[in-house]
């Protein structure tokens, strides 16, 4: 545990393996993927309350991408 605390102080974050059960991680991953795809339904940058979804056509990726959300 001390190593995790030290990484937190050095890096500003720490990876704690096993903190969530595998089925919880699957649900979290599915929700994150859903949220990640939601802005792509729009074809331009838009704001939803206090979130800015910057939707750009990326020729190198060959698709639209969201830079921040």
C-alpha cells in the first residue's frame, strides 16, 4: 500500500489493481464506451450544459474524433 501512496504523490495518480471486481469493470467499460460514442452522433462541435464536445473530422484517422468531452 505504501508503494501506491508514493506513486500517487510522485505521479498524481495511482493504479490500484483489483480495486473493482471484473464484472464491475465490464459495466464501467461499457458505460465509458457509450459516453465516448454519444458525441459522434453530432457532426459538429456542440455544448451540452457545462461540457464541450469538440467533434472534428480527422483525415488521418479516416473518421470523426472527439478531442475532449
